[in-house]
């Protein structure tokens, strides 16, 4: 039995262009009628096209499918299948991490609003960070920009990060820095190298809170004055720069408002 290209396309539910592509790649070899130059495919050709659909549904591109069906050896096919399995496993792992990240992020946002202007004492989770903006000026160092480009690939596992120097928290200065941070869980997961300008930040005892900043370029060290007041009221000694993350930016009362989580390190209590 012979079939025209349109018949084969209807039988398999694929386009004539795809059939022609596989013909160009040597997957099928239809006979041509010398009288009308029509292509005629037999059941052998259709079997090969079914093989193409089989491998295509494993997620291979049509070029690789053509190679598998028309040129791969038994051992090469095994290697190709194993490699695809590894790719799928890695993709599943990434999707699982992404699912966990979005759920955790949602939980954090649900809890954050209740901490606005309120303080508790807790340890921050260990993380790494780098800084690439000081006040409103970005650092154009080549190495730093290379790190930035690399880290942007890992969003949303990396986070917008800020630091306010200790003397600015305690005094009247208004210097601050911005960059990105990443929890050590993800640093290990993605096997990221920790070397300057990336800096490891250990877990420390901190005053923990949250605050908001409304409007463009309104972020200031003075947003953290309430942390200094809390430390003074409770006899706590500040022991480092304040740091934290931009949790989200949303519209509140018609204006862009940033929600921030913040930590201010304090001295450890003396052991009894």
C-alpha cells in the first residue's frame, strides 16, 4: 500500500513540513512517481515516522530525533537516553526547589506584615552576600559585574540585600549599600564558589524586625532608628551593621511601597 504525504500527515497527526524534514534527514525515503513526481510512502516509512514521534515525546528536538532514528547505534541510543534522564532529573529537582521556594516566600510574606515596627530577638540564618551599589551609585568593577550576571540566573533563590553600617544605625549618617544575598542551603545546592567579592555571613544573635518605605528613593538609614531605640531600652549592645532583604514592592494607598525584613546584630550574653 502506498500513501501520499497528505495521507501520512492525517494518519499520524503531523504536518507535511515535518515529514519533508525527516525525508531531508534520511529518516524516510518515499518513492517518487516519475509521471507526476508525487511522493509515495509505504508502511516501512510510516513505522520510522512513528519512531520519530516516540522519541520526540521524550523531549528530544527534531534534529536529535532524526539522528536517533536514522543513525544511532545501540550503545549510542543508551547513552542518549541516559543523558536525557539526567536532564529530566535535574529539571525535576529545580522545579521542586522552586516549589519549596515559592511556598516559603509566601509564608514569609504572610508573617512579615505582623512584624512591621515590632522587634524580637533571634538568630539570622547563615548566608553569603555581595554588594554592588553604595547609596545610589553602582560599582562597575568587571569582576563584580560578572558575579552579578551569574547570580541573576539564580533568582528567586538569590535575594535583594541591603546593609547599613553600624555607625549609621547608631548615629545620624545615612550611608547604605545594596547587593544580593543567598542562603547557604542554595549555595550548597548550586555548588557556588564563595570568594571575594562574595562574603560568608555567619548566624548571629540579632534584633529582628520589619519596616516599610514608601515612594521612589525614600530608603534611608533612619528607617532603622526604632531598632537603636529598642536596643537602648532593653540594654542591648549593637555589634555590627544592620542587614536585611527587600521582601517585596507593592502598591499601598496608590504608592509603591517596599516591605523589608531587617536584622541588627547584638552582643551575645555572657555565659553563666
